[in-house]
C-alpha cells in the first residue's frame, strides 16, 4: 500500500517521480510489466487525488494527525519560544543598559515579561503532561534564542548608529567612591563641546530632589555664573513627606561656565501622581536607565561619577526652613554661613564632594580653579581633601 503522506513529503523536497517510486518507505510496487515506475506512480497519485476530491473530506491518517497536533502552537511551545527571547534580551539589557536596554529597560519591564513567559511555559508543561520535550520544541527554543540575539543586536545597532547613544555597562560594574552615595563607572567622558557635563534628574515636587538641589546649585556657582536664582526659589509638594522642603528649581536657572555644561531634566508641573521628568536626548535617557535605580534625584558628573538611588541631602535636615525659608537657605549657601544652625552646615559636605568630582573631570588643579573662580579658603581646602580621596 502506497504511503501517500511519504509521497507528499518527498514531493515537497523536490524529488522527481522516479526517485519517489524507488523509495522503499513509499511502498510502491508496480507490476513487472511497468517500464517507468515514476510515471506509473504519478498517474496513480493523480487518480488518488481525483478520487479524494470526488469523495470529499476524509479522515486524516494517524501519522498526519500526530504531526498536525505536534505543530500546534500550544502554551508549552509558546513558552519555549518567548522564554529564551526575553531571557536573552533581558541579559543583554541588564549587562549593557545602553544601548540594548534603551527601548525596554531590563528592570522592571523585561524582567516582568520574562517572568510572565516563564509562567506560561510552566503552566503549559503542567497542563500538557506528556508534552515535555520533542524535536519540534528543541527547534522552538533555538529559534527563540536566535530571535533574542537578533532583537538585542538590532536595538543596539539602531541606538548607536541613528541616535548616537553611549555604551554603558551595568550598575553592578560601578566602583564605590569615598563621597556618600557616590560611585564611578569606567566609560568615556560625557562632554559638551569639551566641557564637563553635570546632569541632574529630578522633580520639584520631590523633597529629596529639593534638598539635593542646594548642593548642585552651590557646586555650579563655584564653576561659573548662576543667574535667575531669586525667581527659582520654591518648595516641594506640601502634601508629601517632608512637605514644602525649600529648593532651587534647577530647570529655571541660567548657568554659564568655561569648564562645565549643566544639563537638567526636572519636572516642575502639577505634582498630582508625582510624575518623573522626561529626558531630552539619548545620553540623558541612557544614564537614567543605567544608573538612576529608577529613583530621583539622580546626578551624573562627566558621565563617570554617579550619585543615584539616594538623596544627596536629607530633607529632614532642612525642615527648620519648611515653607518660608528658601531665601534664607539660598543666602546661607551663597555666603557659606557657618554660624550655629545654618543650613549651609547641612549642605556643605555634598556640595564640596560634587565640586571635587567636577574638578577631577576638568583635569585642572584645585589651586588654579580656586584662583579662577575665587573660592573661599574653606571650600578650597575641603575640595582639595576630597579630590585626594577620589579613586
């Protein structure tokens, strides 16, 4: 009896009729009088097809039914495809948050997707029982791995070629620095026309950002000219923890410097829902994704020195000036007022550490910078001490 499923399989592979007829698995045994077995099998094949068309649909052969069932997109097969895709993508996005993790960050989005895919796979295995492993499922896994590599590669290539995004390793590769909360990463410097980029990411509703803004403001004022401060004095969301913490709205000040370029992403709109700010370019988004730990405030100096995941200044230390004391804090910071209870005593250490990292990035000596920008002796001595500790 001719195995018509085998015939169809060999025809799909491009075999000619003579070769198909000679295949022992086909089971074609023509009469001894037949001189061309291929032609005879072809004629029999077309008669068989004509008979099937006349008779209408017939019951599928057991072999065909098994193959059809195996090739269905079951939950198990879907899980075997999605899990390696998201697993490979997550791994690259975690290890190389820029450029691979820019479209979707590894945490939380890809991690959540990977968890869902793994659940689908485990649930499919639990339901199917016998559908544990097969040649088709092995091919599905390999396909998933390949697709994961392709997606990661295309995202990285597109981000670098079309948007000029930087290469950034994961936060796990960062080196701790002596300044409280500071780390460093071994990447190319982030410059703007040769000037050191200081990048701040925060929101005016956020009390931690509000408190930290004073250290950033002081560091900037010691490397150039800051204007518009009087119109930038504000307070954090009064309904939040440490409500009405005094601040400088860094998004509204003007800054000019020969050595430093200040970039800021700060949300200053309606505090309802406590929204995070957007970013203006690929560099900013890359650093936020890679090192902010999905929190604010976040500060990057030269792209190599990072303060993320915690506040530079504790807003609890500024509650004496809650709601009405922004001008008092600004005057104390500008004048480096060291009298008892002065807010400058709370802010000075992180302001000096920020200055030390900027000085390290410029490559200029502290004495030269102090002379150029007329630093006080206390600031000069403190930045010199901090700079000597930076690794």
